[in-house]
C-alpha cells in the first residue's frame, strides 16, 4: 500500500496550509487587538 508515500508527498502541502491558517489567525488577532 502506498498510503505512506501518498501522505509524505502531501505533507509539504498540508504543512503550508496549516502555517497559512496560523499566520492568518495571528494576523487577525493582532489587527483586531
């Protein structure tokens, strides 16, 4: 099964989305504050 390969190939994409969401959340919190 290539599930591990599939996940590792998607990992950078998922990490990028998570970082973007965290940055947007911190930015919104900083702006609203």
